[in-house]
C-alpha cells in the first residue's frame, strides 16, 4: 500500500507538469461552465441547474484526453522505462494513474458546484450522493478509456487523432452540448450506444430532478462494468518501452470494450428510458413559471368591502 501511495503521489506530480492535462482537465471545464451558465442559461438559476449535469459530464469525460496523452508522452520520453526497473506492475501503474486522475478531477467538479451555488444562486444541487457516485464512477470509467487509447497508440500524433475521433461523438451526440431531447430522433437512437449518454443523463437527473442513486442502477452498473473492462484490456496491452509496437490485431481488444454499450443500446431502443428521462427534464426547464395573480386594485388598502366608496349614477 505504501508503494502504491508513493507511486500515486509521483503520478500526481508528473501530471501537474503536463500542460495538456491542465488544459483539458482545468481550463476547458471552467470555460464550458461559464459558457453554459452565463451564455446559454443567461444566469437563470433553474436553467443553470439544468445545464450543470452536462457541464460536469464534460469535466469528467475530459479526463480521458489528458490521461491518454500524458501516458504516451511518458512512454516516448522514457519515463515509464524508469518505473519498469522498479517492482511496479502494469496494473499498479495504471491504477495509480486512475487514482491520480480522480484526485485531480474531483476538485474541479467541486469548484463548479460552488460556482453554481454562489455565483449563479442555484439553491438546490439535487441529490448529492447520486451526484458523487456518478462523478466517481464516470471519472474512473473514462480514465480507463484513456488508458486503452494510450495502450493501442504508438505516437502522440496517433493519440491525438484517436482522441478526436472519440471526443467529438461523445460530446455532440450524447446530450453534453445540445440537450438530447432537442436532437433529431435518429441521433437520439445513436446516442443510446454511447457511454457518455448515460453519464450525462444520470448527472442531469441527479442534479436537476433530484433522482436518488437507487433509481439509477442502469447508469452506475453500465459505467462501472465498462470501467472494469477497459481497465483490464489496457493492463493486457500496456507497454513500458517506446520501441515496443502493438500489433494491429491487439486493437480488436480495444474495440471489444464497446460491446457492453452495444447491448445496452439495443435494450434501450426497446424500452426508451433514457429518451423519456431526457424529454422530462427538457420539458421541466422549458415550462414557464406560473404568473402570480395581480392584487385586487378595486378597493383601497385596509378598507373593508362594506366600506368601499360608491360611484354616483347620473
């Protein structure tokens, strides 16, 4: 345990020196937050609460980009080779990377919640336990996706291309940028096969609709199982040396990590829980506030009805 904690501390220190990680895990999440809360939501607390789930999902998902790039950079610079001469296994290195990534992502999530509460006056942050569980499971799951990307790519340029190919569908088709209920029906059906959709939907329900964690078993189990699967695959494909190239057939292992959400997407096409939840949240935020009835101006204040002045008739 002591060796693991030391390794995790070193991973945190190395990651903080990585400018790419700082951009994708700190600068970009705050940029998205103020864009959504200040521009899209126009500072209205209820609308900010509606967009807070997708914003936190973007923060959680962005961790995979920085983590994958950092590991590939460490391998190219020979840093991983130095760890290889110590009694450290691939699982130890990858697990410490996930934990370090979580420790660096969680403060950003907490700061965004504080911004929402104190700058934009969001009084109700929903079910905090459900929010915390989903943020934790989501961070681990998408960090493990970053490990897979780092394991199957050989150069930083290749890593950037794969990250782009993954990132764009994850943010544009899952409801993270545009509300899922606002997207065309065909796109909504495609979104059911993406892990990001279940993270966005879960966080939005936890924050905006205050849904407890016991009613989000599908989201938690799906993301948790996917995180374990991607971590296992990355540990099997992990390489210490930059000269060690991965064979093409090994990339089929990475593609196999999509199987859980292919099956879940087929199941959701028949049941439609995610689409109905997204529609319910969209209708709730789009519902206009009930106008207050105007006070009766026919009689002066403090005058009983029997004492109302009468208007003389001609």
